[in-house]
C-alpha cells in the first residue's frame, strides 16, 4: 500500500488474529484472550483475574525488563488502578470510567 511492504496476517481456525508480519500473538486456549506478543526480542505478557479483568502486564526486550504493571479494581467498580514501574520509576494513576483494558472486544 502506497509503496510499502505487504504484511501477512495469520488467524486461528476460529478467526482470531495470531500473527501480523513478524509479530506473533499468543492467546488463551479456553477463551482466546490475548496473553502475549513477540516481535524479534521484544515480548509482553498479559495476566487476567478469574473474572477476566486485566491483572498485570509485563514487557521485556530480551532479558531486559521494559515495564511492569499490576491493576487493582478501584472503589467505584468502573476504575482500574494501575501500579507501574517504567524504566525503574514507580508510577501510580487511576483510570476513570470503563477501563478499555477490561473490554472483552480488545483481547
């Protein structure tokens, strides 16, 4: 497209995306939820609670950690409170409203 290289997409039998070019996506066997991705030496992993809410996310380049986040439910039920460490710096913030990370259509 527009002189760029074409990208091949790979899908599971049920139609879920499992690869885009050189990037591989890993999905949970029971629900198809995204559990990780790998592109060259960069990878990430998603973990979920028993209720399907995002519990944590970690990413790395080879053996070097890039970030780590844990998510806890907020007091209002429609918040996710991520505790993150990015480049060794602790970060805490509150996401208000329905958390897009918990939207089943995303992963």
